[in-house]
């Protein structure tokens, strides 16, 4: 399913009317009716319901006028609140219709807003702002939104909760907290990213008659199962371990032995042929939770950190690898930097860089240019903080617009970027996918190491970087969601996400 920015939606709307010839009022009529339909479906009989509809001056308000007209057929207690008569031409048509019908239309002012608190509405429809919100919400608008949020009514937002930026999901000053949001054609970015997605309540996507062909060039999609390439998960019977690749996990230190185990465990559990773990010997040999399938490559260490000299002694084994997973728990040492430089100069195999690999990359000009020039496929898996270090910006700037941050990293290194958060973004700088699976039970140290292991195994099974990233992110969060069916967000552990991959793979392959 596509996800649209406000600009894209506006262009599509414009084409639908100017080029295809569908009048704007027809689209508005359809939009308003869809909202009514949803209310009717939820409540059934609306006869005794007290309903308020708040309509702004743009077309979002026009949708609200249409919804009001249908609601008037069902209830005698429908009240329409407007911010002024100066509305868009299409909205004006439907405002006039309401006037002709003798509907109760009140212009909002301080007094009217105060009186709202005495009225106990059952249903509120929010048609204040849609994709046309351009600045922070203040004054009367703010007061009305605060009233809506304080009311006990069931709140429907038209297109997007008013106050949510449709391009980022951020709150512009104040925003409606809806129970349900009915959006049109495709979701807007703000319907999908946090906190906007949370404020939407249940999100309903409705077709209002805009030809789908108009969205053909949109590059952003929700990561649904339909977007996954499952081809290489099928195995022909006459195959052997060599067909599924050898992954070298370069990870771990005295300080973070678990990171390397989680990464390597996830890798073997996700289908790679062989997994070699290059790590300080003393930290992993005795680790209780290590799968015995992992082949240990003890690397000489100093103060618990793998050394460059020690790493080079493993050259013979390194040469046999098909994929390298680099960084989990290595620490940000000079040795880590030297090892990454060595890999990028001497190998041409797919690489996944995570955690301390990203941290040393952020500090090194040499690594920046080596990675840019590295020709084999590369996947970077930063969380917001790591992304901000790489981009040299504030973490808030990444959070404000994660899609742009992921695109920037992807373009800068000609790589696939997996920008991890509650809504992980995957991009190869052309296409963007937003993951909507997963839960806060994944917000724990070790989750990222697991993802690195899964994505490396996908590369070793022959996927290109984008397909590998999509599958790995999907499986990782699906596994956590399945766990949540019988556990809580507190008790889900990254190691259990690995264990539970059995069911996640089955659901992806068989359902
Ligand atoms: N086009 C189509 O074909 C279809 C569109 N559809 C519907 O239209 C919606 C988009 O409509 P829209 O573009 O008119 O914008 P909308 O969100 O109603 O608001 C714009 C108004 O708000 C104002 N304003 C902005 N920020 C403000 C602030 N902070 N504080 C105060 N005012 C502020 C802004 O004022 P201005 O910035 O011009 O001063 C302007 O007056 C879309 O979401 C969907 O619901 C459907 O009917 C299907 C067909
Ligand atoms: K709205």
C-alpha cells in the first residue's frame, strides 16, 4: 500500500480533477459519505445521538459538511461548528446545502467554545485541518482541539487528526486524539509515523474514486506481506549448505559478549549455510546461549577488544565468506576502525554495518569515502542516535523527519538504510518502505543485534540488499508481535524473538 505526502496527494487530487475531469465536489461528496458510512457502521442507530461536526475553512471542512448532511438524515441532534464563512469554493457548495436544509450552524468564538463544555456530545467529527495544515495550531483552533480532546465523545477525524503534520506525523502545537481516522485513497505519511499514527486511533483507508493509476510514481509504501520477495526462501531438495552462504559475524567484546551471540544466533536461525563468529575467544566459547551451529573464530584481543593484528590472522577464513555482519558489541575502538577499513579495502562481498561499526564510520572521513566506493551491496542499520552521528546532526532532526534522514544516509553511501525505530524505514534511496509491525517489547538492548543477524542471513541466501532488508525487518517484528500474543512488552526478550522466528517464517511462507 502506498503512503503519500501532502504534496503528492495534492498533485493527485489536482490531476483527478484537471486531467481526468472528476469534479472536486464529487470527490468531496465521496469523502464525506465514507466518513458517514463508517459512523453508521459503528453506531447502527444514530437517532438518539448528539453529534458535533467541526469544520475548518479548507476542503477538510467541506468533507465535514457532506458528512453532516448524511448525519442530519439520521439524527435531529446534529450541530455544525465553523470557523468562518470564507471557505473554499467546493466547501461553499456543501455549506450552502446545509443552510438550505436549515441545519444548526454556529460560528465558533470564545463564548461558543465555553458552551461546548456543557454539551455532552456522543460523537464528534473533526474536519478542522487535513493535508492543508501549514503551521502551528493556535488561538480558537487550539481551544477547539483541546475541547475535543477533553470530551468523552467518540471522535472521528477526517483524513488525519487535525494538528498532525501529514508529512511527518509530528504534532503542530496541539492535535486531535481520534478514536478513528478515515483517510482517502492511501494513508498519508502522518497517518503512519508516530505520534500521528497513535493519534489516528483506528485507521480506515477509503477509496473515493480517484483513479489509482495517478499514484503510480509514488515511491513510499507500507511494508506489507505483499511487498516481500519470498522466492529465495523456497529450497530445492538437492541443495547443500554451500548454497545458502557463509556469513562472518564480526562482533562482540569483553563488554558486550551477548551482542555477538544474539547476532550470530539470529543469523543461523534465519537460514544461512554457515555462520562464523569472529570475536574475542574468552567471551563466546563458554556462552550458555550460543547455538552450537555457530563456528567460532577466536580473535586475539587486548583488554577484551578484538585487535586488528588478531583479525588479520584470520585472513584465510575471511576470504571464504559470502557476507560480513560487522559491528554488534565491538566497542568504538581504534582497532574496530582499522578492521573496518581493512574489510572495505580488501573485500568485495555484501556487508551489513551496525552499532559500533556505524559509530566508527561516523567519526572517520576515510571510512566515509571507502564505504561510498565499496561496490558490493551494503546495508546500514542505524537507530536515530547512530543516524544523527553519521549525518552530523541532532537526534531531534532525525526524529522530525526520519524518511529524509534514511534517504540521506542511503544516498550518501549508495547503500540500503534500515533506520530503526517504532516505525522502521527501509530505503535504497529510490523506494521507501515503512514497517508498521512490531511492538514496544522490542525496545530492548539486543533487538538490533538480532535484526543484523537476520538481514545478513537473507543476504547470504541470495537476496539483494533491499529485499533482504524488507524481509528481515518484517520477520523480526512479526516474530515479536507473535510473542506478544502470549507475553507482555516487558517479558519479550530479543533471544526469544530469535527462537520464535520459526513461527514468523511459517506465517510469511505459508499464510
Ligand atoms: N483537493 C481534493 O480534491 C480533495 C480534498 N479532500 C479533503 O481536503 C483536505 C485538504 O484540503 P485543503 O487543501 O483545503 O486543506 P485543509 O487541510 O482543509 O486546510 C487548509 C485551511 O486551513 C488553513 N490553515 C492551515 N494551517 C492552519 C493553522 N495552523 N491555523 C489556522 N489555519 C490553518 C489554511 O489557511 P491558510 O494557510 O491558507 O491561511 C486553509 O484555510 C484533505 O485533507 C481532504 O480531507 C477531499 O475532499 C477529497 C478531495
Ligand atoms: K481532520
